[in-house]
C-alpha cells in the first residue's frame, strides 16, 4: 500500500530552521561545542506555589473527579480566576461566555481557525511573525495575506498597508504585542486603531498576548480589550506559558468576542476533552498569585537582557533595549549586508554559536537576528564571549 498524506501538509511552510539544524548536527559531529540562544522556552522551573497546588490537587482523595476529563468536570474556579485576573490586571470585565479555557495558545490558534474559516477564506498575518497563524489558515484550506511589520513604524501593523480588497475579503487579522520576534510593544492608541479597522471591515482582530507579563523597567503591557467596545470585534489569546514558566503545562485562555469564543468552544468540545483538573487548579493558583510570582521571573530576564545589550554595544553591534518579551532583536552587523542567514552561518562557523536569523520569520525579518534570554547566565556569558571574538573585540 502506498500511503499518501493529505495535500495540506504540502502547503505547510518548510520548517524554518531545518537547514540550520542540519549544520548544527554537522558541527557537533566534528566535535565543536555548539551553544544555542535560539529557542524561547523558559529555563527556570515553574514557581513553587503553582507546583505545590498541582501536587495537592492530584493527591486530593476528596476530589473524586481528579482523574476525569476536564471538559466534563471543569474547575469552576478557573473561570472565576480568569475574570478576576482581567479585572485586576486590565480593569476589563468579562462574562463567562466571553471566556474559553485553552491548552495553550499554539493549539488554540489552530482550533480557533477551524471554528472561523471556511475553505478559501482569507486571514491576515504579520511578517515577521509567529508562524502558527498561517499554519492555522493552512489547516482550514484558507489563505494568508502577509502584512509587513517595519522598523520605521515601530514594528506595528500599518493598517494603510492592507489593500482595500484584502480588507474587504479577510475574516481575521492576527496581531501580537509584546511581539515575537521583534520585541515591539503596542500603545493603547494602536489597539484602538486595530479595533476601528476590525469594525470598519468586519474583521475579527485576534490579539496574541503570549508575552503580556514578560515586561521590564516598570512597563506594563496593555490588553486590546481595554479599548471600549473591543469585544465587538476582538479576541485575546492569553497564555501562562512564557510569563509563569509554564510552557509544558499547556494552559491559557481566549477571551473577548462572544460568538468567536463560542465557535472555539464548539471546536474544542469536538476535538479535545479538556485539561487535567490538577492543572486547572494550579492555573488558578498562578493567576491568583500573579503579582507575587511574576516580578522574580522578570528580574532574571531583565538582568540577562542588560548583559546581552551591553555586550553587543561593546562588540560594536548596538541594539535597542527591549521593554518586553524574552528576546533581544538585533540588526545584523553591517558587513553582512542585511543577510541574517549569512550572519547566523558565520556565527556558527566561527564561534559555534546559534542565534535565530530573522529571515526565518519572513522576508521582512531579514536584516535582524533574535537572541533568546531563556538560557542560564553562564551559557549567555559564554555566548557573548564568543560574539566578542567574532566581532574582533577580543
Ligand atoms: C510561545 C508563543 C505562543 C505559544 O504559547 P503556548 O501558549 O505555549 O502555546 C504563542 N504566540 C507566540 C507569539 C509565542 O511566541
């Protein structure tokens, strides 16, 4: 028998870093001690109060439902915690029909598309940007229009760059601030403009706020739902992954526009069975304790950010200090003529160091590279030493 996979798999973009990965393997075979600052996945463990709550809940003999499908035995306190959190954090009131609990945002982005897009439908995604928006469209046999993010516009979507016919046709538009990979943050005015654009063109504005809590120097990231009337046209994807060191736990929520939330819930009812109750209890703990948990996590990233920014400065490759996210997004040094791939290859070749070339996030990401701050200080120090050598400053 010849097994032929679905055509849609051929429409997936090639894995961004397949080529780089092959080169890394080759270097390692040659005995080079390759180090990487490539991936954004917190190295520090999940905070103790959250872990303890998981252990308590999983061991609680009085909870006869602790082993059951989360969809049949949801922890009611979790929607309470999400509502409280949005009120405390943003001053936004949510009703229960404006909240869908998700197993993290990546899964939710694709499931959400399944609930919104018909074959052939158009979605707008930013470039450079997180690849999963387009992948969600592909799984629905939809199409993607890419809107470029540019440095000159603070890496914000310039709504004037979306052609009239695209705006007429598109069903949804993805935005993500604080932004991966550019580290840009949104102003409340930008969110207002996004909501106006959504209303005017009948487009669902989907705001991915994966880095909402990873902020520095006193900066607090706003929510799109703070714009009055935003829930008419917007949803927000919130995740505990990056802000609470909980990537492997798979917890988040989608909140806002009621019909869109309802569509997502219907998809979820039919393709997943919810989340282990102990994880839901732990998520309640995390959200309720946000104010005591998050500052310690951010102080680590802020310290690492400062190390990286000052070393790049000394290398003669200066970069702006990001206010948010777990990355530094830096222009490739001049001699590489804007080729992030050439720079990344050179760093690997000369220093055994892996950074993420911006080109991997789309053509408009070229000319930049991304360093992730989710590596131990010693690893980052060693990496920065190697950068100094390549830059000829050592
Ligand atoms: C990491 C990341 C996510 C995914 O987070 P999960 O909730 O763990 O699935 C979503 N969006 C962006 C932009 C990310 O960088």
